């Protein structure tokens, strides 16, 4: 095939850009991939996280003292949090009582192990490998993860919690989903969506409930 024709084919299919740049094609849907934080942005203002690696400026293996030195003593306070089991555990809260409040949970060594996000208007988001933040829809989660996933049924302490990303990009994040009350059938949720039962995200019943993220837990423990 003539070289000129080959070049025209590459340009028309968009393959030339990938070959010329040496970069892999985009894996996360473009409309779900926010811009990376500006290099000029203060580290304290970064609201992105990478599961298993960092949460804002907090990196795996950091101590509470190191975190305090970055964000300041007034932005990191010690509290006790009630768990789903009704007990109370010691935690540290970053940006307390603000929309970006983040609860730092400790591991067995009493060092930061994971971060819990509950504020509905939180601006924290996963920068890579897949995009996720509060209020993201079920379909957006599937797109960003790259595959359907499994979560637990509703109506109990851990209802709506994703238990298996099935090898997708969101491994290292624990998301908890909630449904829109107005989408519940007149007779209530079916038994297949209630209790400690596995539910696939691509099931018709799940898609009909307008499920969205209501809670995120990001692993930052040192591997």
C-alpha cells in the first residue's frame, strides 16, 4: 500500500496521534476525567486522591504528626466516631465541619490507614486510575470502573456497600450507594435487593433506583 495512503488512514482514524505521542489511549471516559491539579496549587488545596497511594497531601505511611505539619493543627482534630456496630473509635478529622471534611481512620498500629468521606457536597475525587466522588451515579461508576461491580443489598448496617469491583479501576476504594426514595416500587424494595445479598450493578432492578454514591472510604495504608 502506498505510504501516502497509509498516512491518510492513520490520520483519519486518530491512530497517528497515539503513535506519535507514545501514549496509551485514554482508559477513563473523557467526561469523567477531571483536569489534574495545577502545579501552582498549594498542596493543602488539592482535593484529589489516588487509592492506596495518597489522599491529598497525605501519603501512605505518614504519621499523624506529619499530616498536622502539612495542614496545620487547626485543620486536624482528634475525635471519637460512632461506628455502624454502635461502638466508638478514635479518629482524626481533616477540615472539620466543612464541606471537605475527611475522617482519617487508624489501623492496628494507630497510624492512618483509610479516609472516610460522608459530606454530600464534598469536592474530594479520585484523580486516577478511575474517577469517583460523592453523588456519582451508578452508570458513571461503571464507566469509570470499566466493568460492572457487586454491592450488598439495602436495609441493614452495610446496605449499598460495594464489595467487589471485579478487577476494575476502582480497586482500593469502598463506595456506599443510596437509592432515590421516589424510585422505590409501590410495594417496597424486592427481596433480591434487601439484606446481606450480592447485587450486580448491571441488573435492571439496580439501574431503576437511581443509585448514587453516599459514602467513600479510601485506603491509604502502607502496603
